[in-house]
C-alpha cells in the first residue's frame, strides 16, 4: 500500500533566494513513522512543505517509492499519494465539516462509492468533531478545526502522510485523540508518516525513527529509542545554536 | 487682486527672459530659412473629445500641406507640433507649455474644450504667445481680454441670445436646459437663463450632468417626468446622442434641440437611430451660406482628402490658421510676441466672408470675430443630413 | 412623483443587474488568485466590439453577437492569465499583488490603444434583441433591451451560483477562495481552476458589455467606466463574494438612479463612490465579505 520516502540533498528557498533548507537527506521506510525534531528555524516545516510541493524546491531529489516527485506540482503530488496537514490553518471555513472531508478525496472524486465510504470512515475518527459534521468548519474551535484537517488528510488514503505539528494549540484531550489516531495508523502499517513535532517526548514515544534537523541541514538521526537515550545532549546542542539568527 | 497681477507679471517677465534667451541661442542658425512651427493642442484621446480632435487634426494637416505646397509663408515651410490635451485641464496646460517651450511654436491653435482653454490661456499669457480659439464657447475666453487670446467662432451668450427668439416663436413655455458640467455646458446654461429674461412667459430649468457619463437614463427620466415642451441639450456629441436615445427610451416627449450641429457628425444616425427623428439643431452652416473662394478651396481640398464634407467648426479653424498666416505676413516675423501685436489688426478673406477682429476692450467682443448667422434645422427622417434637414428658422 | 419613483426604482434595478454581471468575474478572480485585474473593463469592451463585428459587419443575428462577446471576452481573459498573470503569481518574487496590478493596468492601456487603432474612436451601436421603447400602461417607460439585458444578467448569475455551489468546479473555486493552502494540500490544481475562473470572468464581462451596448454605445474607452463600476460593486459587496456582488450591483444601480433623480443630477458617478466610501468606513470587508481570512 504505502511507499518509502527518500530525500536527497533537498534545498528550498523562498523569495529573494534565501535558502531555508540547505541540502537535507532523509529516508522514511515504507509504513514507518519518522519523527523530525529540531530547534526553531531548523527547517522542519519547510521540509514537509518542500515534500508536499507547496514550497519552492530549488535542488535535490524526492523519491516516493519508485517515483521522482520533486518536479510535480502540489496537485500532482496529492495524486501520487502525498497528503500534507500543514501547521497553518487550512480548513475551508465557509464549508461544513463534511464538505471539507469531501474535498480530502478530491483526486478520486469520480469514484463516488469509495469517496462516500472514506468520508464516513474519517468523519468517525475523532470524537471531538463527530457531532459537528454538518456545522461550518469555521465555526468550530481551533482544536476541532485541526482535527478536521487531519481527518481530511486521511480521506484520500495517502501513501505518505506529512503531519506538521498536529497537536500545536490543542487541548490535552484532543492531543490524546490525535496520538491515539497516529498510533493506530502506525499499528495498521498502511501509510508512511513524516511527523514534525515540538513535543519531543510524544514524538519519540510514537516514532520508529527520528531525524534531527538544525539550521536547514541534517544534524543527526537514529532509531527512536537510541535518540531518546541521547536526547539531553541533543537538546543542549540546540540551546547553544538557538538565537543564531536563523529565521524560520 | 494686486497680488495676482504681481504674480502673473513676474511669470511673464520670467517667460520673456526665457524666450529672449532662447531667441539669442537660436539666432546663430540660418534664421530666414527656418521652418515656422505652429502648435496644435487638441483632444486627441479619451476622455477628451477625440472625435472632434481627429477632425481638428485633419483640418490642420490639410492646411499645412496646402500652404507648404504653395511655397510656405514667405518662403518658409510650416510644420505642426501636435500635442494631446486629453480633454483634461492639467494635461492641456502642460501640453501648451511644451508646445511653447519645447517646440517653440509661434502660435497655438486647435484648442477645444472651454474648461481646458481657460487654463491654457494663462500659459499663453505667461509666455506671450497667441492662442487661437474657434469653437470654445465660454464667454470668458475673450471676455477676460487677454492680449494673447483670439477667437474666430461663436460664444455662449451670443448663441443663447439667438436661441431665445426661436424658443418664443415655437411657443415653448417650459424649457429644460440639459447641460454638461463644464465651462461649455454651464456657461451656456447661465447665458441662456440670462437671455431668456427677455421672454418672461418661458420658464427654464437647468439640469446638469457629468460630462463624462456614459449613462443618462436616470437624468433623462427626471427630465421626462417634468414634462417640458423642449429640451436644449448642451454637451458634446456623444452625450448629445446618448441623451436623445435614452430620453426617448424613458418617455421624453418634448422637442429636443441639440446645443450644436452634432447630428451632422457621421455616427449620429448609427448610434441614435429612430430617436433622432424630429431633433432640431442650430448651426452656422447652411447651403445658403456664402462660401468664399478661400472657403471653396478648403472644402474641395477637404473632400478630396477625406471623402466627406467638413463641419462648420472646421471652417473656423481654417480661418484661424489663415489669421496666423496673415499676421506672419503682415509683421514679417513668426515671433510670438510680434504676432500678438499684429493679430488684432489683420483682415483677410475667411471661408465664409471677410474676417476681422472686434477689439472692444472690457467686453466679450475683444479679439473676437462674430459675423455669423444662426440657422435652426430639423431632421425629419432617419439618415437626414445637412442637405435634407428642414430649415425652420434663421437668426442673424 | 410616484411615477418617477417607480420608474427610477425599476431602472436602477435593471441597471444594477448589469453592474453585477460586469463585476462578478472580477470578484471571482480576486477570490481565487488575489489578483486585482485592472484589464477587466477591457475584456468587456472587446466583447462588445466582437458583438458589433459579428452583427454589424458579418450580418449575423443579434443573439450570435452575445455569444461572440462572451467568447471574445473569455479568450482575452484566458490569454491574459496565461501570458501576463501566471508568470507573476507563479514566480518567487515579493509583492506579486502589486506587480499584477501594474501589469493589468498597463495591459488595459494597451488594449484601449489597440482597440482605438483597430476600430477608431467612432461610437457604434449594437442592435438588441428587443429594440423597442416600451410604454407600459403609459406609466413605465423603458427599452425592451433593458428587460432582455436584466433577465439575461440574472440568468447568468444564477448559472454562476449553480456552478459555484453545485459543481466540482465551483467546489474548487470556493476552496481556493476560502483557503489557498487548504486547496493546495487537497490537490486542487490552482492553474486549471484559475484558467476556468478567467474564462468565466471574461465571458461574463463580454456578455455584460454586449447586453449593455444596445442601451449605450460601443467605443474603445468604454471599459474604463465598466471597470470603475465593477470595482465599486465588488468593494461594496465584499471581494470574492458572489452573493455580495449581486446584491451590491443592484444596490449601486438603485442608489445611482435614485440619488440622480432626487438629490442632484450632476453627480451620477459620484454617488457610487460615496456609497463605496461609506461601506469602507463602516464595514471595510464589504457587506458580504468576511474579516480575518485565515492564511
């Protein structure tokens, strides 16, 4: 079902050619959950955006299974099986939750039976939004909107799921809901996940493998347990780098 | 007031110093054989009255061609320096300035909209360069008595006064003057309100509108609802056509008298259609007009060049050019200041009779030629032109 | 007095329907691409010339002129998107919005000049589908063409409503309008739907101009006025809101006519600006716009 993601020397630069990512390598095994951690401005979100095709990639390669995807536009990458849940609000506020979910299956919208099944399934994932499927998404709380976005990101049965700080700003109850779902996705071994997370302990607890980024480049990586073991040293290293002026 | 005079004369001083400097700088070159440059400052693009601007340009080009073909003026070739005023006051004034300072024009011709002309007059005065008006109707143009400003053509109060007997004779009791909000439209409205006091049983209502509008439906609804006997439409051709078309659409039953002979322009019938039937227009042009030899030369050449007859305002423009020519010949110089001195005294054969300026200081008849009769003509069927139109009245 | 009131109200509504049709494409394109298209009026102007060409020069029936206007408007809008705007909004430069304004403004000037050169400054008239001045009960006076234009305008806006709220194209447009990032992550191809929006925008502008032409005239600078009216409408209605555009168009039509008739005939165009300024002061997002759009 899902594929491995291989990233080689990825570079991303926004306007005026200031590079945020300066050559990042990464390997996310098929059906594994890879957490990406690092200090502010390390380029974690930019990495996911580069992979999703919503940030301008200026160099490097992205392989999803056997397919090169770095030259595809965002819509084509969705078609290739990439689903990105950005940190920024991405919900369609004037539409109902159901309409939002429906758009999550945009690239296979002609397959009506499949789409209805997926909408029903994903609408059922989170208790916090289940009673509100007919409400306008913009009227829900920020946390509920985030859950809508995650559910919407799963409707299309992605092969690669990119989650950018899915629990930022959520209440503890919702954080538990999100991690329950992430754990379930991992258990089902049906999708490759790249997870960017500020909450390092939560991330390490759920991840198979962990990459540490700093200043737009690879810092270190290893199996989650191993990284957990030397986390104090890694974080101390961040502290010394923070305030180095690298903008996020 | 005193302040004002001080300002203007200081500017004039500055300008004449500049002019003197330029003259000195230019005197080294072969003066006698130098071309004469005439400035043509006209509305050549929207929002200006570009249709009239086009007619002006055609007339000017033709005049220059004929004069140069006949050896120029005193052996000197004439060239035009053309500037677009876009029908805008500020653009017109700066175009004047450029025609004078960059092109070194001996005189400025082709000016059109009264509002623009009034601003251009200040520039002409500042630099002491003759400004020739022909179809800018604001009284103020000559009433201000600027030594540099001349007009061979009609003015509002004269036309308004000539309209009053027509309104009386036709038995109109309630007249609406539909005026565009420019010096031209409002100037006429004011002059007509003044002149109509001579006919106490005629009531007049002035309805003004924005000159650049593209929709007069609302205005015409209001006019129609007041059920006048006649509507005098005082605006340029596009709004004239629009007011007729949309006036009839919203049920206006009154006689429509256009401010001038716009219905003779080629797109009248194609834009107005049936609604144009019954429209009365005043004009200075009529087959009964005595066209001089000069006039015949102009009309024939114009028809040959452009395939249709010139409108009457183009006759006056032709006379404007000939006035400048006469002044250059009389003074033996194309220097603007010399022309300003010489022009008031020139006489020459115009297109429809001898031309000379009335020079009654303190009145509108200063540097003003006014020997024209006014004809009122009616269009009785679709497609009627000057020849088919019915002459309903003559005012002399 | 009442006759004038009823007549004015009706004229205002009829006029307003056309304002809405003119503006709806501008609003649609802004919503989707955040592009303020200064050449929108020229799409309309070229549409009306296309209609004149087909009807007057080729002698085809009047209704073909409406189709020609829509097709011409759509074609020029599509070309504008591909050739002028896409290179800007796909680039990585800063201040794309400002560049699109400058580019479309220059394009508008260019199109006016090109039309003037090609067609001359002559004013032209386009025959309408119902070229008759009606005197309804000798109480309401208006041209049959005005009724045709209004009915067509409302039908077209209804069609647009249908597209926007009932079809996948409309779903994509709404998604792009409400959240461009969200639209990108669910896989909506912004290029494709921007093209479709421009096609619709140009078609509606061209059609509006061809419906207006029998009531007014066709000439190269006519788009400038159309653009000003369209801007006022979208600002009053709220940029990106189709419902708002319809309402604001009707409101502008009625306010212009009513104020012209009952306040002063000398400021017809100024009433629209006054209304717009009032909206900007008291409800800057427009009557139907939303504040705090999430980015």
